[in-house]
C-alpha cells in the first residue's frame, strides 16, 4: 500500500516547486504580473486558467514552478488538485498563495493504484507541503482508510474470501488493541441461521462466518458498525446474468467500509465501546443452496420466507443487526451494497442513506458535505411494509412487484435493527464505473468519510 504519510509533509521552508492557483476569470489579471518568459510559457502550453489544467513556468537557472487552474483559489475543494497531482512529475511542491486544506486528501488519493496483479514500476511520489501540520495525521488516516476499502473491493474472491476478511479484522484488532471473535461453518446454524442458510452452498470452499471485533472501554457509549460481506454473489438459485455477475466481487463492499470505519474509530481513539460485525459468506449455487420458498427462522425468532435468493445481503445483515442489538448500543451504522434500485434512483456516486432519526440523518449529511463525500437520505416509508408480507411466514425477504426496491430492503433491515438505538443504513455502490481524478475505476469508499466526520462530532 502507498505510504501516504510521506506524501503530505509540514512546510518547514524546504526546497519545493511553487504552485500558483488561478481561476479562468482571474487569469488575465494574474498573468499581467508575471514575467515575459512565464507569459510566453503559458501561451506556448495554451494555458488560460481552466480548471484541472496547468502549465510549467521557467524560473531562474534550472528551477521551475507551476500554475494550475481551479474553480476558486479561495475555496479549494476535495478533488480540485487531484488531476494536477496525477500529472506533475515526481518532486516536492507547495501552494504559493494559500493552504491546501480539503484538497490535501485528493492530492493523496491521486497516488492510489491497485497494482497487486501487475508487473509495474510505480510512479515517483509528488510530495505536498502544508502550513497546516495539525491536519496531516487525520488526512493521512482518511487516505489509508479509503485505500483499504478500494483494495478489498478490487481484490477478487479467490484472494478475498471470508478468511481474508477475518484476517483483516485480526490485523486491525492486533494493531489497535481490540479483540476478535468468529463463529463459522456449521456452528452458525444454531445462533445465526440466516447467515448459515445463505453461505451453506459454499461451506467447503468459503465457509460462512460472523466476524466480531470489539474495542474500547466497557463504560463508554456503545457503537455498532455492521458491514455486508458477500465475497461473491452469483444470485444463488435465482442466478444473475453474466453481466450482472461480472463485478460481484464488490458485494463485500459493505464489509470493507465497516472494517475501514472501525479502524478510523480506533486510530482516532474515540471514546466509544466499539462492536464491529461482518457476516462473511459466498452466495453460491449447489444442491444445498438456499431455495425460493424456503422459510428460515432468524436469530431474532422472526420467520422469513425466501422470495428471491438474490436478496441475500439483507438476510445476513438481519442476524448481524440482531446480534448488535443484544449489546444495547446507542448507535448502529450498517453498510451494504444492497440494491440495484438505489443505483437506479441515485446513480453510482450517491449512497442511499436511511436513518431512524432526523438528527442522525442531518449529521451524516453535514459530514458528507464538509468532507466532499455526499450522501442522500431516502425514506423509511412504513406504508410499503405490506410489500414484504408473506402468507405463511412473518415476512418475505423481497418485495412483490418492482417498486421502491431500496426502501423495502431498508424496511426489512429495520425489522432487525435494535429499536432502542439510533440506526442508519447505507446502501452504497462501493464501485466507480469510470475514472475521475484521484478516483480510478474500481472499488470506492462512498459514505466512509461522511460517517467518520459524524462520529467525531458526536463522540470527539
């Protein structure tokens, strides 16, 4: 993994290439203050201040500086320097007229590459100096957490099965003083029947398990973080198309978010009693696979009729949410790549967020806006509960018809979330279908920084 701590350094006056930031509107005025050779260089490179463009400016001797276009030099945003950082040659840089602020994160993420399976020489680092040293540690932490989510999602299930998620939880616990408990295989049948039912078809190759990480003092407020860990989703007997199955390695994206957020909480030493739960399974096809029409009694005692085996993520989350509630948390956050309906409604960039309390929803939205990690609240509309009814069980796992798919999935989870806790559910894509500066195609953390900002505000 990239060492992000070496890419953002305190500005102690060391040698560095200067970066001047201008907007298209202010470029003409700014250029008049520059030397004739600099103006000639900008003209030769056809630079006119457009956002995400830049030019190299000659200085005395062999030195050089940079001028780069941004929308507003006085209000730098998260990703406004990411394209620049991707394009510049290796070296050390400082901003001439301002502090990097939020743009530091985008600068760091421009260095992210998933090259585990490539024989490739990495590019040299572009180090950014900052006059805000107090922000360095947290910015680096967020970059590391984002890279962890991306790496886990990008890794194929042959190398990122349930044991790999368990190993990641063990690493985090060991580094930060937590403990890990795991229930796996046939032992799940008595305590976590929905997790066992979804994962039983891959019992031999990828035995299902519930991974629990605990950290913090017993007398601190209890926080539960839950993440869907379907390491690959064939759809089960309601098998997906080949197109729909192609990127189902990302169906453990909720688990990746939960692991990364748990580590952020621990690194920041937030005063909470943390309980992270990851139900990890493969939704496979075999003679013992979960069948449409089966009825399973959940850990909570609720009977669930299986309407669709491709609505499996909510099943494993149901048992995990029930277990989380048994520790009497005051706040529960869950993350899941749960429904295509959320993507139809909001596209790939906006996670659908459902919350049991307005204050919780408002705080998460505020955190997302401040961190450049936007989220969108969707309704927990109880009027649609009837879509989950069953004639012969307490409920069905999938709604009849095609309406409000993300809402009915969230309503299913609400049945199992602890009623006494504030609860928010993120239906996140965990994937970027096309590249943007600092955000390559592939696994992506969506809602992670928004959630951490909220947790800092609530507990920090």
